[in-house]
């Protein structure tokens, strides 16, 4: 029974951390932020994700954020690199 409580605590803690990582725009101070993540899977496909976030206050004093995400996928040995872009306003 004691292990179940530890597991539940770890699960809740991990979930809280993951949720805060998904929505960092609400806690960031105003400014521009950039993050780049690169991953290569076991088949050699390289995926690079660039995230640019601009946090600001609008004319009514509300905190706003614009997040631009560019994801590039490049399979190993093939000439079919693809890029997708998206913009989200919070």
C-alpha cells in the first residue's frame, strides 16, 4: 500500500511538471524566447523543432503570447526533407 502512495505522488508530480512545460507562456515575463529541439530516431530520421515565443501585454493590460513553431523532418538518405510551420496566439 505504501508503494501505491509513492507511485501516485510521483505520477501527480510528473503530470504537473508536464502540464507546466506545455503552457509556459502564462508564467513567462514579457519578452522573446527561442527554443530548438533535435531528435534522431532509430531509423535515422532527424526531426528539428524550433519554437519562438513572444510574450507581451496588450492595450488592455492582458498578458498575450504568440508562439511560432517550425518543424523540419529529414529522413536519412532521402531527398524528401519537409517543413511545417504553425502560429498560435494565446
